[in-house]
């Protein structure tokens, strides 16, 4: 009897283990706030031999923004193309180059650009302080040492990369993020003035990444009051931006906030089917993340009917025509690889369909959706 009472007491005293996620500790927002970057970096400079490395989208090479980067001492700007998804091999090459060119570790890394550059900056800051190849850290909570100080400056809104604890990379065997408490940025600069150069289609595809984040989070089994509060705000902001008649400046500001809230909505939740399947497209075809989500999402009305309906209204309003026959030339081997990559994203499927998702999802089901794309 005494033993039974002790067991009962232990069961009652066991606490639920909630995920203890970090947030970006410092954020500056406002038009022209990019000009405060020099002041922000100054106290973080260890000495003149420990530079800041600026990873900048090569779209800005030779343009005004590149001239506004606050160099000091032997700082370096590295221009990087965002035409392709960030790769683990690319991260390792950047890390090796930095270590070869400088005798001591940099004072920090600054990423300036869209999701590709923001993810690369996060990954490089991690790998400068952790040994081995970056693909070994693709997964959840595999990073052992704190990353180098890193700052993110988004120049396009939607991915939520500026706030998330992941850096999504294409590796030799999979597309998967380095998900860790050390991935999150130490400082973010949100300057809506930097959004004015985004081409229309890229603006739409990246904005839809945010919208789809919200749809998948709000309709997921992981949903809770924390993620719901952020997701609902981002969802409403996306509707204002893409279905309303906002002036350009106001639309920029609201989409920047939608991206932030959308990223936060999945910090304590997860995305779903569109993201899982877009990983397959990226891995096999190199499809950019934003457009990959759109290509899949248009065919998911059986799972997200309201969201897909609004998405199609947004496409029509902004005269967006998605590519067709994207998967038409894939052979059986490539199709199987794409399906396997998508199915490997287990937390995403569980969020979308519940713990028994494996009973509800088959390779043939995924292939039927891919063949429509």
C-alpha cells in the first residue's frame, strides 16, 4: 500500500517538459535603422584583427546599400548569389575561407539579404565555432557550442528566417535545417526602406512563404495559444497586404511584421504538408523555397481549403502565373527521391495530420500531387 502511494505521488509530481526556445534578444525597427549598424557593431569588436564578415546578396553589388556597409579595419564583404538554395558545401567553403584568411576568429557575421543570405549567415556563425562538416548538424539540437555573434538584416520579407531557430540547408543526402538554440540571431535590424528593390514575383513568392507558414501552423495539431496568437496576426497582415489596397510603404511595413510574426508562429508549433513537399522539390530540382511552397500549396485544397482559396485569390489579384510541367520530365528514381525527402520531414507531417500520419500518407499520394505540378 505504501509503495502504491509513493508511485501515485511521483506521477503527480512529474512535470511536463515544455520546449524552452530562444528569441532574438535585440531588435531595432524603423526606416533608416540600417544606418545604426556601425554603432551596434562597435562594442562587439574584440580588436582590429578580429573583423566583421558581411555576407551580402550579390544583387546589391555596386549599389548604394553595399556602400553603406560600415567597414572598419580589415572587415570584409562577401557577395553571394541567392539564385540557389543555400548548401552545406557552400557553408563549409565559406568557413574554410574565413579561417584561412584571418589569424583569429571574426568578431561576428552579418547577413544582409533574403532568406538564403540570412540562413547562410546563421550557419557560418555556427560552424566557425563547431568542428566538422555542416551536414553533420542538420537535425534538431545537435550543435554543442555557442555560435559566433551574428546579426541579420532582411532585405525581403516572408521567410521568417530573421527570427527562427533554424537555418535550412541542402546537404548531400537531405534538405534540413540546423535547428538549435544557437542558431537564432543575436541582433536583427528591420528597416522597411530596404524592401523597395524586391522584384514583384519574388515579393509574392516570399510573402506566400509567410502566408503558408500561418495556414499550416493555424491548422496543425501542434497549435497552442502561443503560436496561434502570432499566426493569426501574421495571417491577417498577409490578407491586408495581398488582398487589400495598401499604399506601397504601408504594405512593406506590414509584410515585414507579418514575416516576423509568421516566423514566431512556428517557433512553438510547426509547418506542414506544403513545406515538407517543397523540400523534395528543392532537393531534386533546386526549386527555390518560396516558389516551391506555392507550387505544392495550390494542390492542397483537400487539407487547407480556406487557405488555398485565399492563395488563388492572391495570385489572381497580382497576376501571378506559376510554372507548369515542373515535374513532367522526372524519372522514377528522381520521383522516389523527392518523395523520400518529403516523408523524412516527420515533425511537419505529424503537425499536419497527427501522430498516425504514416497511416494516412503514402508515396503514391505524394507522387500524384507532384505530377500535377
